[in-house]
C-alpha cells in the first residue's frame, strides 16, 4: 500500500512500511549492576513488549547487559543545551541545598 506523505515533496506515493507506522523507541542498557543505564540506540516496534525483545536482540547480543529500558521517543522531553545557563543557574540561589546550611551534631562521625 502506498500513500503520499507530507515529507514527500515529489507528490509520489511512498510505501507504508512497519517502520513508518510503528512508533520510535529509545533504548537504554545497563551493562553491570551498579552502573547507570546508557542510551545505546533507537528502534521501531509496535508496542513496549516487542520493543524490549527487539532491544535485547539488537543491543545485548553477547550477554553484556543486565537491564534494558525502552522509552517511546515521543514521551521524552529534554532541555536544550543552548539554554543550559538559564536552565541550571536558578539552583545557585537555593542556599538550603548547600551543606553549610546544616549543623552537624558532634556525636556524628564520618560525615
């Protein structure tokens, strides 16, 4: 089946493939216990279960992962690197977050 798409400037019909109709998923893999999940790539899948299975097959072929997360790309909201200064600077005026704000009791060791 072919239908024209908004991105097709020629006006010709573009074949509808599963990749065009399935949502895009971002894949995060944790290599070892205690490490953070790391973004390793993206894939198309019809649902979360299939995305998880495909991610396992594509990104952990040699048992290098202990945990996989798949997140629909459309569900991710990110800050812009260009707005880094204005986005993160407001935290500097919150003095209660600094360790000097708190009194440490004398009987507390190793803090």
